[in-house]
């Protein structure tokens, strides 16, 4: 176990929202803004913002970290930019009437394709193992069964 892995989550938290240079095994160096540090593996998640691009994430595995040097403190603008990386995209706002129409249309389409579907309030339940929340798109599907989840999301993608 290296020095980086021996640190506590409170120690790692002091690196969040700061520009750092990470020296890893075999003299590899990485530079970026610390988005977070995984408390189990000590993996550092670095965000970089190349010009004219949204940004990219790099992961430096905790066991490979040899040294972390803080280059610059982040300001409030950078903190907000980092927070937006993991924030979900804004979905268009739907009126209650539009949501009801979307739900009814999707339910009819599923029934037409012989997929068992029921309603539980605002939620559609597919075969009792998958739920679809408003606004009833592939991203709103939820199921513990990954195979069914992937298939229904694929169907919805084609439907929409």
C-alpha cells in the first residue's frame, strides 16, 4: 500500500476542485482538476477542459499514484464547471397533459407489441420487472434485470 492509499477520505477531500499534477508508476504524469477520489480504491478522477471541447475525465488508479502536487486552487467558476460534468442534462419541461399523452401513447404502443404493461400512478410497469417514469424515455427505465432493461431501452429508442 502506498502513501496515497493510506490517506483518509478527509485527506483526499482537500484535493477536490484543485488543479493537480499526479505522478504515477513508470514516471507517467497526469494533470487535471480533481473531481473526486474513490474512497475504496483511492482512484483519482481528473477532469480536463481542452479548448473548444466539453471536457474529459481521466482515472488514475490509487495503487499507481506515487505523488500528488496541488498546482492551483479552484475558484467558484471552476467548482460549478466541475459540478456540471456529472449533473444530468436538463430535460425539456412537459406539462401534466403532455406527460399523460406520452404515457398513454407509450402504453398503447407496448400493448400493440404484446408487451405486458400496467400503470402504478404516474409510473408504467412492464411485466412487473421494469418501471418507466415520466417523461417516459429510455433514460427513465429502471430494472434489476439488466437484459430486460437493455432490451426495453432499445425498443423505446426505436419507438421515439
